[in-house]
């Protein structure tokens, strides 16, 4: 004989789920026990209040579970910028044969456009296009509108790394070296790339190890990402 579940440990929503799915003919005792527990909860204001509090806490916790939303937002933004990324790669690969007056401004602008897009969209709307479609938004840690200053702080590390890399990219152009050719990365560029990789890993680790899923840049900017 199957043991009777302890319905007193179920939440009210779980009890209603059991009520709707239990085989009433096969388990009449369970069906009656579920009805009795539901009635007991509904008639006890203390238990009802505890249930509502538990639901509120669950909703509060759920709005910060944004890992996959942020992942797909990044994919969408990446697809939007794919044509520019291909143009950037082509420009760098052919920098040694293109006029300097074209290559240098192209390298500078194409290097910065992604981070400036991120800063501008977050500062103005709290969302990039990808985040809008993925239904997440960046807010101040108090969950008020994000300021432009916070948007800058949020992307400050990538911005600094990009600005640091631009002179070395231009030097490579002036030396007529294909920037994508194997073995042409200078030691400073290798260091910048290593720092960028370490930063990315630190972002992922911090995002996955705190209640509100705040990445390192969120702690710097005092921001938080929520479902919307």
C-alpha cells in the first residue's frame, strides 16, 4: 500500500496541482486529504499569509534569473553587429594594402562602435536591442532607471581595453602588417587579450555565484539585470 504523502509540507499551489491531477477513484483518501489541507490553509490567516509571502519571495527570486535571457540577448546583438564585424575583420586583414586615411579611422570607429552602442543603449533605455527582445533590463541596484554614468562604468573595463588596443592596431597598420596574420600580435596585444579573457571569466563566475545574478560590471556600476 502506498504511503500517504505529507500534504502539510506542500505549498498551496502544489496542493491545487495535486487536486487537479490526482486519480480520485484510485486514491480517494489522498483526494480527501488534499481537500482538507486546502480548506485548512484557506481558513487560517497565518498560513495564508505565509503562503503569500513564499510566493512573493519566489517571484522576487525569479526576476533575477536572467542568465539565459542575457545569453540570447548577446546572441541577438551579435547578429545585429555581424555585418560590421565582418567589415572590421576584412579591414584589418587588408590594412596593408588600403590607404591609411581610410584604415586608421575605420579601425578606431569599428573598434569602439560595439562598446559605444552598449553604453548608449543602456544609459538611454536600460536595454540593448537584444535585451529588449529577450525581455531583460538593466537598472540601478535600487531598481530605478540606470544613469548614463552607470552605463559608462558598467562597460568601463572593455572600453579601457579597447582604447588601449587601438594604438597597437594603428602601429601595425603603419608598419603595413596584416592585423589578422598569424604571429603578428605584439606582446601588449597579447596581454590585452589575456586580460580581456580573464575579465570575461570573472564576469561569468560572479554572475553565477550571487542571488541577484550580478556580474562584476554590475558591482562596479551598482546595477542589476531583471526580467521585464
